[in-house]
């Protein structure tokens, strides 16, 4: 019996309180997790999420996950670059306006209290140095605050609060899920998990899907080689041209392109440092409030900003969830949930005929 099986009690119901952690692009795995849970007949009755987990959880609760999945699955590398809206603000390198406009087109002006299931998103108040839980009010505003990676995406100002990414203090908000007393299971998804050795996305996928992933990765690499510096040049020229010492002194013989490359290297370091911090904090959260089922995506599978790899990461989330549930569920309950899911599909199909 493995460690995961030993740690999970013999539950009998199918209601899930879902915890979706922060981790940038790796948060696409949350979509696959939701797919796997629903395919097994589980009913998600509450969601708590941080950063990318807040995005996926909020969109899911708004009933727009299929549309969101369709959009992100079609994003290639160049599409992601076009979503980068560089700003001159010293509070962050990007505004995230383009991404938020797309989310607004999907979910509209939804209020959290009007969603189909309870949702909690987590941000951090820099002024008071504490967590802020959003459980009512504008869903988009709550998401925007939760994704504001310090130094990367500009913060949200709300009264005397300066709100940034919740991952700064709580990348895996399990406590709101524990408070969902009607849940039979607390399922947590940590997408900043530490692994003893670096592991790639291709290594984690099943063999059949691994081949597809390698083809996607090869195509992405070709796009990077052909387009990376052109795209960075276009995105960063607006930021550094004419204000060469905005982020630091520009060497006399340094081109705008070279300065842009140097500053993006700094941005990469900020994101990597933030990842390491989140990974450590998530371990403490898991130790303090052990979930019934823990799904862990190693943070080495891809960088936090590889948002063009949605298809692979969604498949990975589904695969890891199936493995965790197979290890955790009593066989009778597993079959019962599958039968329930099949009956629901048959009923839905009959209604459409």
C-alpha cells in the first residue's frame, strides 16, 4: 500500500471541495483535474484557488470552462506573446489587461456570490502583509488581484489595500476547502511540487500521449528559435527605447534589443524565485491541512510562463488525477461514481434527442 492510499480515509460520498494552487502556466493542469473528477462522477461543490487556480476555478464556477479550454488550447507561442501588454509602471512589467478582457468576454460581470458553487480566491495585501479572501464581489476583480505576481503584473489597489498574487503567502488555499463541511473529499492540486530530480512534461505523460507532446515541443522549439527575439524586441522596445535607464543603467554600447534581453532575464529570475517560494509554502500548507487526495505537478515540467502548452498540461492533469484516484478510492466507490457519471451522460444524451 503506497503512502497516498494510507493517508486517505475510507470516504463514501462523491462531493468534492477542490483546491487549485498557483503556478502560472502549470495551472492549466487544473482543467484536466476537473475533467477527471467529473468523469468519475464526483460533484465539485466548492472551489478555492490562488492565481492560476483562481482563474480556472472562477471560470469553472461561472460555467465557462469549455469556452476557456477552447481558447487556451489554440494559443500558440506567438499568440501568448501578443497577450503581453508591457507597461512603464515601476510596480510591474505587465498590466494583464488583454488577458482580463478575454476573461470578461467569457464570464461577463459576474459576482462571486451569484456563481453556481461557492468560490474563494486568495490575494495578498502588501500593506497589512496578510491574506485576503474574496468570497463575494466582482469575480474578475478577485481574479485580477490573485494573479498579480509581484514585480511582474501590476497590483490591484482597493482603498488602502495593495493586492498582489495570493501565492506570496498561500499558494495552496486548503483552509477554505476544509471549511466546506458538506464535502466528502478535499482534493488539492499543487502545481509547484518539488521533485528530487528535474522531470519534464514529456516524462510525466503516458507513452501514447508522450509522442504527441514531443511533436508539440519540437514545433514550439522551432517557433522559439525563429521568433523569440523578434517578439521580445517588439514587446520591450516600447518599454526601454527612449527610457534606457528605467530599470537600470544602459551601457553605452548596449542596443535596445540587448537591454530588452537583459531585463527579460531578470523577469525570468523573479518568476523562478517566486516559484521556489511557493513550492516551499505549499509543503507547509499540505502538512498543516492534509487533503484527502493530493495531486502534485512537479514545478520542473515547464516554466511558469509557457502558456502555449495548454493541451499537454491539461492531459497531464487528467492523467495524474486518474492515478491519484485509482490509488485512493475503494474499488466499490470508484465503480459507483463511474456508473453515476455514465448514467448522467446517458440522461443528457436522451434529453438532447
